C-alpha cells in the first residue's frame, strides 16, 4: 500500500497553467486531471491525454445512419410498395437517387451528432443525477486547476514548479492510499 | 523578427512569364483555329472568346472572394487569420486586373465582337427583326442599360471597398494606435451588405445571363461558394510556398489547419448548393428549367460528373481527418486538384451556353488559356506580396493570431 498526496494547483489564467503543465511533464510528473471553466485549446498533448476516439465513433454512427436511411427508403419506396411520385421511376433505387439524398444526408448527420453526444455524455458519466466530480467549484467560474496525486518526493518538486509558474494557490488536500499494482 | 520583406525569386518570376507566353500563344492559336464544324450563324469563334471569358471571370472571382474573406474577418472581429492577412490582401488586389478583363469583354460584347451574351444581339427584342427572341424580349427591361448600370455599380463598389480596406491596412503600419483597424471594421460591415446582394446579382448578370432563357435564384450562392473555396486554396498555397521559402514562420500550423477546415467546409457548401439547384430542377421537371441541365447532360456529361466528384467526393474523403489538414504537401496537392475542379465548374457554367453542341471535350485551348491567366494571376500576386511587409503591425488581434492553437 502506497500513500499519495492530493495537490490542487490553482491558477488565475490558462496560459501560466499550460506552462506549469509543460514543466511538470518535463520533470516526469504525471498530471491526473486539469479543471477549467472553458476548453483550453491544445492542452491534450501537453497533459498527456491520449488522442480522442470520438471521431471514429462519429464515423460509425454516420455510417449507421446512412445505411438505415438507405434501407428504409429502399424498402418503403422500391421493394415493398413501389410508389410513383412525380413520375420518377421506382423500379430500382438508383433511378430516383437524387430524391433520396436529402433524407440520407439528414439521417447521417442526425445519427452521427446524437450518437456522438450520447457517447460523450455516457463516457464522462454526465447523466441526470450524476454527482459533480469537480473538487473545487471555483474552476467552474474563474479559476484553473491542475489536480495531482503524487508521492512525497514528487510532491515537493511539483509544488516548486507550481509556485514558480505562477499558481495563485497550492492546496494540499490530504492523503489517499492506493493499492500497489 | 524574421525577414518580412518578400523578394520574388527570379525563377518564380520567369515561371509566370513562361505561363503567360504559353497563354498568349494558345489564345492566338485558338482564334486562328476555332471555326465551327458546320455552318452556324450564331458561332463566331465562341470557344476562343468563351475561354478568355471563363478565365477572366475565374481569377477575378478569386480576388473578389479574397476581398470578401478579408472583410469577413473584420466584420466578425476574428483574430485567427491576422497572420495571413497580407496574403489575403495580395490576392484581393488582383481585383482591378480581373475587373478590367471583365469590362473589356463586356464592351467587346456590346460592340458585337463576340457572341457570349445572346441578349446583346441587336434587334433581339424587336418583333420585326430576324433576331427576335420572345423570351428575351419579355425581360429586356432587366438587360440593356439597366444591366450596364448594375455592372458598373458592382465594379465601382467592390473596388472602392477593397481599395479602402487595403489603404487603411497600409496606413495602420505607420501609426501606433488602432484607429485604422476600427475604420476597416465599419467599412467591412458595409462591404458585407453590398457583397451579400451583389455577389448573387453579379452572378446572375454576368454568368447566368449566358443561358438567358433560364433562371435560378440559387445560382449566385452556388457561384459564390465556388469562388470562395478557390480563394482559400490560393491563400493556403501561397502561405505554404512562402513558408517553404523561409518566410512567415509566424504562421502556425493551427492557422493553416483552420484554412484547411475552411477549404473542407466550403467544399460542402458548394456541393450543398450545387445539389439543391440540381435536385429541385430534376424533381419538378419543368422544361424551361430542365433545359440548363439537358444541355450539359447531352454534350458535357463526363465533365459534369468530373466536376461533382472532384469538388465533392474528393475533399470529403481526403480532407476529413485532422492529420490531412495539417500535412502541408497533402493540403497543397488536394488544393490544386480542387482548384482545377472549380475552374472546370466555371467552364461548365459558360461553355454549354456559348459553345453548345460544338464542344468536343477539353482541349489545349482550355488549358493554354488557363495557364496564361494563371501566370498573370501569380505574377500580380507576387508583386503585391513584394510591395509590402508580409506581416501587419499594430493590429489588435496580431498577438492572438501568432499564438493561435487549435
């Protein structure tokens, strides 16, 4: 069983925070989490967040939407009950293709957007009634926080880095125990 | 600070002169060889003239779209593109050249030298004349002198705003406050209003009136999307090229990535408008509307499909990922192909109404004329770039733009 210190490094601005993150990473210190009132562009590679896979899910949801719409229209308009609308041929799907494109497009966008949003919300567990995971409510207003869980040796180094890069507060929030892997 | 004073490499200058020479020879050769394959009273070296028209318009429209893009950044008070502002200005200031070509073509058309606009034919609205056309006679009030008033209004209006924006931008370098910037913001707001109306109406007047029996309200936006994406591609290519030469290292990868996003997004805007126009006409199947696509489908089918595939499917597949928009070589190659795709799109707008069924596919005439105008276009752009520092000074959003990350 190892013990770790919980440290909140609070900044007033995102630029010094980014600088602090860079220095911490250079010193080999793992950043557990960063809390910010708004998305900070370009922070992901700096704090070592792996590349998001949301784009891949978006593509898959889009593909699903596209296929579903195509199958639906083919079944309704061509296979099950061929319908003459405005004299457009209904013998094969491709013959009235332009008429099907808007629906295919809308369905693709609908599925991709909703699928992506739901995936994001579920993955972050932002569901109704979910407990706020934000350790300091001020980071929803005007403060920026680097959240660290470190052993004693690293904690001293980290505190120095936080102070020198302009953290307005460095708060020690107790000690947690963690199972050895 | 890096070297902000661009000097045109001798090789590049030579290259543009070679292109212009090729173009000039092609144009002369086109006039010597362009004759109809069968007697046709309406065919007077239409293809040679139409080629000049296509390229005059295409490059003029790029400059116009660059001026619009410049104004858009001001009006939206957007900061990200400040580092490429001078490039946008250089592209926009091809406008006087482009508009001169257009004006010359209009005057020659009115004088009866070429027959691009059938409504300019004398006696077209006169019942007694053999040239009488009942459909054109019905809307002749919109053409004639009124058309000329509009045309001159577009030219004067666009040049006024582009020149003012440019002058203020130069003047801003010399003073330490940002009064010139705010002047430009106000100017741009008015320019956006003018442009919103005139971009559509000029497309109707200058291009749609070639197929004078036909009409489409969407046409202007469709044209506008095409010119806009071409302008963005031009800006991207210049930035990448200048970076390669060692200038403009202050333009971040993120700025180019964002320009790439524009290229991607406007390709979709173009497709959306292209398809909206096509589908409504296809669906309602009214003869007076379908005639536009009928002419293209019968004699220009390969080109019609090429334009759609190159300008839609191509950017969709190749520019979707983030990595492709951050790879400069990839961006340049894809950009080049889309650029040609939009040039082909203008060919598709002009040729069926002028060359018609005499068309026998793309030939050296098209490519030769294109290269000539391209040479002139690049030459003017390079001289514009060399005439001023590559970076603005005292711009309130400069710092934001230099540190732009996405």
